[in-house]
């Protein structure tokens, strides 16, 4: 009655953690329960002794064991008839309580997750009664109402207006075979506006196939429908653009076949759409190469570069490129083409846009021809035509200038200073006039005394104007007229005027003679070519007519020139834009000289030179040079040019990265110092063969591919692939070569490594003691076997090479062969699979079979190894039978011993109740303790009777963790998902014993961590806690049998269970900071679906 414990069984001792001997007749049971529960229990205790009906017989309490661990228990209390004593039995329901709490938390988390979803979720019964809906559904359909207001009502009274008959038909269409369906449905929102929703409906059926509940998950797809409509409209507009544009637009799929060929492509290429679609891009491209350039090497190069583009996604050329092509009818076209890749899930698609520039190309050719004509015309002129730089060096002089001054072309090449051709008395005046001209001060044509090479003097009249480039003066150009005869004879003036008119009539320049009113009194015939007007149409017309026609685009430049001329100043080299009669623009350089008579302006002489071709050519030349220089200076490959003697004329900056030399250092090196002797011979032989082909009129290859070894600045060498292309001038004369050099050191090393690897593979294959076979993955035929296979199987090489396994009958069970090939197809390898093989003599062997897929060159093979384990299997079977018999005998013996132990314990209990001698009671207590120890040892042998008797298995490491045995005050962190161990089936006992060790001996453990990592080349499983750890001198002793404070067998058995499959365990923790057990798994005993740290 005073709450003292009178008798306790083994279960109570296990639950409290206090031996029964220390409790019985000594302790109150109140010390073991939560303080908040004790008051209630004591009240029940006393009330029950008055009247059993005053206290419940069963109720729930919290028991605190000796370690401070809380156990939730269900108490059953009964009074002992005729006494005031009671008997209480306790059932530990901690796991149940934990499960209930976890379930409640899971439900709360689930409801939180569902409510956080943006999709609308609702569940209802077949009669329409709503059983659940999340916040998204409520806010969309019933904003302002609570969930409690909605659940339990009929869904037809709740949802918005819509085609409900269609919804009912949809629900009736759900069956147990097809319980889930989806549909798009139009609805109207709370404001009455039309919207679209997508619903996924799932029906739940009972065992009879009757629906018991529906779940709908919906989302608003109004914007999606709008975007789809907009996308369709956008694609339609894009198709219209593709079909309407005059440019060629084509698209090639990931396999290189043309899938888009617009009308612009048909017009430009002359190839019909039906002929282009489905063709490979390289075939189509080669068909458009000009016929005189079509070779098999060209075809191969085109296909190779295009296939590379599909592999790397890098276009053949990154910047727009001008391409010359030939239509099927033989006509030539020129296009400016851009290519760009489009990344897809399958690889790359290639798109191309080409603009027809055939007219522009012909115009460029015309520019070159016009320049030649200009030079030719200047040489025909009787006046001296010249161009100077700012230092008065002559950069151009026509033949008349050279002959008049007594110079030759050689003198011009060596350099002529124009100032030296003027009398010293006039040189200062020349400089002053030059400065005025550069400052924009107009100057009239000046008369000077010229000097011939032989020193003779003659009077000259010089017309000149500064030359500007991008707004900066770079020199002068002009005309020098010898006026010697003008000075002496008047009739020579008339002759000169006639000569001038003759020149004007033959000149390609447009020449105007203007009267005092600035109306033309003379227009040269070249007006027809330059502006499209007949001279008669312009002669005598007013300045207003000219401004409205040919000068309508001139703007301020023309007005400045007119004003200068009206003021009596010479206008030189003013570039303006004229408008031809057909409206086309034309650029001219204007020279205007006022005609003065005793200081009175009587008119002007205007010369206009057509510079349209030169201007366009100059712009094109600058753009071309900039692009080439940008490309050459920035590519990784080393680009260089050389003359026919292989002397460098240019090398790109990438020489520094390739060879370690700067551009200046590389340019100064002769070819003999650039290459190794062997590569120098290869290059020289190639050069001589090319020169011989040119000299004999044979066709030379467009490109020569050479592998050359270059010397580097650090005295090393680098292997390269060098592509050399000959360069010819317009007359077909070889002017040099262009080279592109690429580093292929890695490829050379890879080739050497591959040969070495193949040699090593052959040696290992032949000498391996394991039976090895090499089988073609293409047809399953045997390619090779090693000596061990011949020895083990009894087959010779001739018996198996070229034949498949089913023909030979190697697999005793053909279904095993099918299973092996299925695993190889799906996973690429098979490891340690038990297979039964048949030898040539018919003997069936049990073997371990392993195989993997190899790639050798462009072919695939299967390398398999077979280890005969028939003797081992026989021994294992015999050992397993012996263990089974021993277990049977041990079980019988163990049962008999436990029966006898129970008898002894019963008699000891009776003796203790009847004995009163303290010394006798002490002896009986020792007998009882020893007997219980025997009982514990027998129980232990029962628990571990199967140790090592069963085959190792692949066990998920996560499933072996004893989660349910972890006390509530300890945090367990596990990071072993996706890891399997090949271990004894008792692996779970390993982690149970580790947990028991942490709880019993860690003293202050609050956290346990289980993880995995790589220890060198071996995978390792780690068990750690934050307890007191293990002293350094005990780290090995704890694994010894009998060592420890409890049974002394826990950690001993941990090592024994692990060692059955070769797993080792060691303790590496720091004393005072917790234990760290590292379990190192041998290779082949570990599987993992993720990469370990």
C-alpha cells in the first residue's frame, strides 16, 4: 500500500534499467514515472484500495528509465484478492506514440503542401458532397468563404457556370481500367468573363468497381491558350516572311538533310524545292560548286567540314562570306551568306540566309576595269597629271608628265620630290599656296617656273586640290600645263584651245564651260555616260534647272563650290553626289577654275571625274582588309603567307601560343630553323613537286595537307597539321602560298597511347589465368579466346572463333544466355553472375561470369571472363548442410538447457522465500545471478545461430538502420540513400549493436551520424556519435571477445559479421569527442547510384 515494489519480473527490469534485486522491497515505483504523472497514479493507487471502481484499470503514463529515457506505457492494474496489494503490468507503446505523432505531423505537412499548391485541388463523393478542397480552389471559386463553410456541401451548388452536362458525361466515362482522364473546359469567372481551365480527374473505386470518390486537380490555362494562339499567329507571319523574302532561307535537320527551301532559294540557286528537300547538305552544296572546281577532294572536304559543324555546333564560317556558285543552267551567281546553328534536343540544326550579290560583284569588277581605264586615259592626256603626298613625293604621274620633265618609270619608283621640279624662286610660294589649300582657303591656278631633270626651265600652270581620306588630307592631285608656247605666240593659244576641246571631247571626265550667268556654254560628250543626259539637253540651261536635276543631291558641298567659284577662287577635288537622268546616284570629284578677264569673272571651267567605282572599291577594300586582318589575328590556328621560296611575308599572332616566338622573331627566322630536319625535307619535297607541276602546266592540288614538326622557343617541338594553298595572280602566275597550321600534339600522343594500350590489352588477354573471350557485338560471333579458356573448356580456338555461343552450346541453360545479353544491352556490363557452362566433354560447370562492352575503333565488342567455381560450390553446399545439422542439434540442446535453467530459477525463488539465513540468501542470490547469466548466454547463441550459414545478399544500407530503436533524445542523421552492400543477412544486427554501444557507453550522446565516403580507392561506411568516445588504448580491445562492461560480445560480433564478406571495421574517433567507426568495403561489395565525396 505504501507504493513499495514487492516483486518485479524481467520485463520490468529491462524497462527500468534497474536490476530487480535493487528494487524489490527497497524502492517505490513512483521514482520511475514522470513527476506530472505520479500525483495522478498515487491518487488512483489509494482510491483503488477504497473502491476499485473509483480508479481506471487501464491508463497511459510516462516511465523514465535509469538513463533518463522516457517510455510511453499503457498500465493495466488489478488488485490481489484478499490483500491491499496490486499487480501492475506495463506495455511499452513508445513506438506506437512516435508513429502516431509522425503520422499527425505527416498529415499536417501533407495538408500544408496541398494548400500551398497553386493548382486547384478538390475531392468529392459520387453524390457531389465535397470532402476536401485546398486554398487555391477556394480562393478561385469561393473567395471570402472558409474551407469549413464549403466542405460537406454539394459541388454542383459551388462551382461556377460551365458546361456541366459535359462534366457529368466525362465523370461517367471513368472506369477502373481508365481511372484518370484530362479535359479542357471553358468557364466564366466571378466577374462573368470567359476563361479556360485544364482539369485532371481521378476516380477511386471499391472492390466491386463502383466509384467512391473523385479527385480533381485543375489550373487556369487562359493565358496559355492566348499564348498558343499568339504563337500560331507568329509562326504564320514567320512563314509569310520566309516565303515572301527575296533572300535564300534554308534549314537543315540534325542528320544533315534539307527541310526548308524557300522561294528565294529556288530563285537564287535555280534548284527547285522538290529537288532540294531531303537531300544531304553536302551533296547539295557540292552540286552548286562551279564545274571547273569540282573534284573528289573538294567533295570530301565539303562533307567533312559540314559534318564537323553538326557535331560541334560551330559554323563553317562565322562572319558573312561571299560564295561563288553555279546554277544548274551553268550561269554563275555570287551570294553573301551567313550560317548559324540552332541547338535542339537531338543535336544541331543549321540555318542559312544568302543574299544575291551577283550585281554587286559585277559592279566591283567594273570598278577595277574603270580604274584601269582611268590610268590608261591619264596616260593618253597631253597634260601632266600627278598625285603627291604631303611631303611632295610623287605617288603618281602620267606618261606625259614623266616625258615632259625628263624622268622615267624607274625614277618614279625610286622617288621624285615634286618641289624639286619647281624653280627655287617659286618654291616658297608653292608652300604658301599648299598651306592655304590645306586650311581650306581657295587658291587660283598658279603659274610657276618648272625645272626638268636636265635643269632646263619652262613656264607651267598648275591646277591642284588636296586629297582627303576620312576627312584628313593625305596629299594632292592635279594637272600641270606647259604654257611655254602661250607665252610666245597667240596662235599657239588657239591651238591650245582646240587641243583642250579635243581633250575634253575624248576625256571620260565631265567638263562644263560656264558663262558669266553660270549657265553652261559647253558640255563634254561624257555627260551621256556620267549623268545620262545628252550635252544638248544641258547646254544653255539655267542654274535652277541644274539644281533641280543633276545637282538635286549635292547639298551644301555644291553651294560652297559655286560660291567659291563666283568669288574667283579655284575649287579642287570636291566630292559631290550627282543624280543621273534615270534617278541613279553617281559620285564625282569636282575641279572648278574661274575664268577671269582683267579681274572680272567671265565664267568657269568645271571638270567632274566619275569616282563611283573607285569610292565603292575603296570602301570594299578597307572592309575586306579589316575582316581578313581581324580573322588572321584572332584565330587559334597559326596563319602565314610566304613567297615561292618559302620566305615568310606574314604570320598571325597565334605563333606565340604555338611556338613561343613573337611575330617579329618568327618573321626573322629562315625556314631551316623553323622545322626539324625530317619535316623540312617533307616541306621541301612538297614545294618542289608543286613548282614542277606549275612549270609543266599540270593542275596543282588546291590544298596540301602535311604533318610537320615545328621547333619551339623553349627547345621543345610541336606536331602540327599544316594546310598549304598556292596563290596565283590574275595571269595564273604563282605568287606564293598561304598556310594554316594547327596543333595536333594531342592527337599524336593519343595515337601512341592507343597503340601502347592495344599492346598491353593483348598481353593481359593472352596471359590471364581467367578464361577470357572476345565477342563481336554486331553478330555475336567469337573473335578470340585466351589459353585459359582452351584449357578449362576443352575447346580449341578453331572450334569457337567465328561461331556464336548457341552454335557451340556453351550455355547449359539457353535462357541464362538471353538474360546475360539483355543485361549487357541495358547496362553495358555484367558482374559475378552465376552461370552454368557446358565443356566440350559435356561436363556442366558452375562459373562466375562477368562481361563488359568495349569500343575498339569503330566497332563494339563484349569482353567476358569466366571463373570455374564448381569445387567451391560443392564445398559450400557440404558446409551449409553441416551447419544446418549443427543448428538443429544446437536448437534441441538449447531448448533442453533453457528448460533446466527455468527449473533452477524456480527452485531458487522458492528457496529464497523460505530461507531466513542472510548468508544462505546471499548464496542463493549468487546462484540466481549465475543461472541468469547462463540463460542470457543461451539466448545469445539462439540469436546468432544463423551467423555465416546463409549466402551473402545485396542489402540496402538504409534498410539496415535501426530507426525504431533510437531514443527520442538522440538525433539520427542518415545519408546512405542509394547504397547497397554485399553482406551477411545479419547486417542489421551490426548497426543495432553499434546503436546499443553508443547508448550504453557514450554517456552524453545526443546525435548519431551515418554516412559514406571514399577512403582512397575503397568505399567506406561511417558511424559517428558525439559521446565521450573511446580511449586510445581500447580502440582494438573493444572488438575482442568478452571485453566490455555488458556481455562483452556486441562489438566482437560486429567485426565477425562484417568479416564474412571481407568488410573491415576500425575505430578512428578522437577520445572525448565521440566515436567514429569506419567500415571499409572491398571492391565488388558496394553499389551506389550516386557519386561519393
